[in-house]
């Protein structure tokens, strides 16, 4: 019985080892990021810092770090540190949307810091859903012919006009969803607003979205008015029944007095 359990345990361990071998080497270093935005305006300057701790723990003694971004007017600063201090000749800078830097354990570094500064790119293709995204940064590790990406950050970008149109459409969608009835005309207006948005006709998109929201709000008000009328009608019926009952009871009392 114990032998069977042991055999199963060995088989399980071997299976895990095989899976890891198939998946390829996995670096044990950790990466933290600061300044990565969720959304940004076109033309806005952003600054992002990535810190790689223990870059050679369970990793090759020599490897190349590469970075890529869709930001414009880019500046990369890569610094190798030891105990929080840059090592000799440990800092390099690069411009452009890509960079590479060779790393070696002989340099005695225990941390790599990558600082990226750039401006948010223009939007080439407006899409309402999914929302427009750009690559903030991608970092990868290359050893020989093997390249593995270990960091990938994207963010939504917008213009003042596109943001106003997106907010108007989102508001209209919320109003239509909460309004009673089918509201097919309002939904059609939202579809047209999205088409106008994706065609960069933001003024028309806002107008259509506002029309859809107005229709939804009217449907909501109509329902509320109907409910109030029904409640009022019900109250009148109750009052009539109470009045009739009181009259009947009074008449019964008068008839008893006459007897």
C-alpha cells in the first residue's frame, strides 16, 4: 500500500518536472512597476519605472534585456545596481521605441532598473469596444535563441473629443438598460452613435447618444406616471369601497333604530 502511494508520488513529481521542461526556463526574478497608467490623453508625457530584483537568481548568468514601446519621443535609462547603488558603468541610455542591454552576473549587480519616459501616441483606429489601447512597455529576456516576454503593459488613450463622446454613449447605454420596455429606437440611436464615434464624427456621436438617453428617460418617466396613476386609481377605489361600506353600515344602524 505504501509502495503504491510512493510510486504515485514519484510519478507526480516526474510529471511536474516534465511539464516545466516543456514550458522552458522560468526566471525567478521579480518585477515591480511604478507609474503605469490605466488611461492617458494623447500627447501626455508619462514616466514609468520597472525594477527587476535578483536578475540572475534561477536565471542564466548572461542574458539580454530588451524593451519596446509605442510611446513617442522616447528615452530609456537602464541602470544596474548593487545594494541600491549603481555599479561602475552600470547606467546606459537609449532613444527610440526599442532598446537592448546585455546583462552578466560578473557585473555583481542584484537589481536592474528600467526608466521610460515618452509621450502618448496618436490614435490610429478609433474603436468603442474594445477601447483603444497602446503599448506602454514590453520587456523580454533573451538567452541565445530563446526569448521570453516577462512584462507587458497597455493603457487606453483618448482625445478630449473622443472622451466626451465615449462618456455620452456610456451614459446613454446605462439609461437605456435601466429604462422599461424594448426601447428599440433608443438602442438604434446608440448603435449609430457608436458608428459615428468609430468614424471620428464625435459631435454626431454625442448628439445621437443624447437623443437615445432622452428617449430612455421619457420611457422611464412614462412608466413612473403610469404607476402613479394606477396607485391613485387604486386609492380612489379603496376610498369608494370604504365610503360605500360606511354608508351601508350607517343605513343598517338606522334600520335597526326604526325597529
